[in-house]
């Protein structure tokens, strides 16, 4: 392989690596945006659950296992 062929091959590899790096960067950016949205939704759900627990009457029945639940069967 001549020097010019080696240089051309390296330039081709460089082009495809840059293209792949750009695609990976786009995918990572998209995933981070999705993570940010999901974290925001989780925070909102936590607030909703907290407000529901605070607004529930104090004389509400305890959230316990039903009488027919038998853990020894499982």
C-alpha cells in the first residue's frame, strides 16, 4: 500500500468515526432530555403522593394486609 493510499484510508476512517461520534452524541443528548423529563415527572408524582397522604383523614383504616393473606403459602 502506498503512502497516498494509507492517507486516503485514514481519512475515510476519520470521516466515518466522526459521523458515528456525531450520531452517538445526538442519541446521548436525546436520552438525557428523556431522563430530565422523567425526573421531573417523578418529582411531580412524589408531590402528589405526599399531598394525598397529608390530606387523608387521620381516622382512615390502616393500609395492612387482608385477613386472608397467608405469607406461609408463598
